């Protein structure tokens, strides 16, 4: 993954794959509460156990079965 200064910030409240427990793509918790850092909007990872199970999904994809990534604090 790139240096933190080169990463894009994705807000958790948007409920996209980048902040979902089921997404396996490269990411890291953001320095600010309620954010996730991703390399780009087009970075992909596998959905694991969700409705898109086994499918490649982009970091900014959405679905109705989002589940907050357990690496993120719950108090934003």
C-alpha cells in the first residue's frame, strides 16, 4: 500500500465496500474517526460472505448488506 499521504479518504457513513467487514481489498483505518484510506477509487477486493460472495468489488461499490469493518472504532 502507498504512503498515507498518497491515499484517498473514504467516509464510513457512505457505507461502501472499502468500509465493509466483508471486503478483502487493500485499505487501512483513517487517522480521522469514521474514515478508511484506500489507494484509489478503482482498487478491488473480493466480497467474502456477502451477497456478492466471491466477486471482485471496487472500493466505492455499494450494496444493501454493508457491515461495518471491525478494524474501525464504533464511536465516530
